[in-house]
């Protein structure tokens, strides 16, 4: 008999004696499975603890320090921005105050010039008004003196029309009495 036929016959005979069990669950294989499981998990633990986890830990630590540095830098820049904003607000307030002061000075200067010009124009108008009033008074007085003469002449002409003869002196006296009352 050959070795192959012998093994085949032995396997057939063993299969006939015992029911077939799934080989990984066969108790005969447990010791070797436990050995290889412990060996592989031990090797995995060794590799993780010596090589992978330290690199992973240093990467995480580097990441945390980078984030912390970036946050510190961001806070520093935010503080600088706040300081710059406050300085800008101060400069803007100073500029507003200076512009307000300049505008007030210009307004005061313009008001002074306007007041001076107004006073000059008022004085000129007052002079012209006084001259006009004097001229009006002179013309009125002249007209009134002529009115007396004209009224006397008209009175004499009217009385002559009625047939009454009057003298110039009498007509002037009558007009003078009428104007005085």
C-alpha cells in the first residue's frame, strides 16, 4: 500500500468513528491557538509600545503645542489689533476736535468780518440816510415856502375871479393864518 492510500484509508476510518468538528473549535488545537495568540498580541504590544505609540504621542504633543502657539499668536495679534483700534479711535477723536476747533476759529473770523462789513455798511447807510433826510427836509421846507407863495397867488387869483380885489400882502397873511391853524 502506498502512503497516500494509507492516509486516505486512515482519514476515512477516523471520519467514520467520530463526528466531524469544525477544526478551529476542536479542543485539540486550543494549545497552539493560545500560544500563537499570546505570541502575536505580545509582538503587537511590543511594536505599539516601542515604535508606533511614541511617534503618535509625539505627533499629538507637537499638534497640541502648535495649536497652543497659534492660539497665543492669535491672542497677541488680537491684542495688537485692539491697541491699534484704540489708537486709531484716539487719533480720530483728536482729528475731530482739531477740525471742530478750526471750524470754530473760521466761523468766529467770518463772523468778525461779517460784523465789521455790516457795521461799515450800516454806517454808510446811516450817512446816506441822514443826507437824504436833510435833503428831504430842505426840499420840504422849500416846497412849503413855495406853497405859501403859491397858495397866496392862488387865493389872490380866486378872489380876483369873484370880483374881489386883494393885495398880495393880504392874501399872504390869510394863507399864513390858515397854515398855522
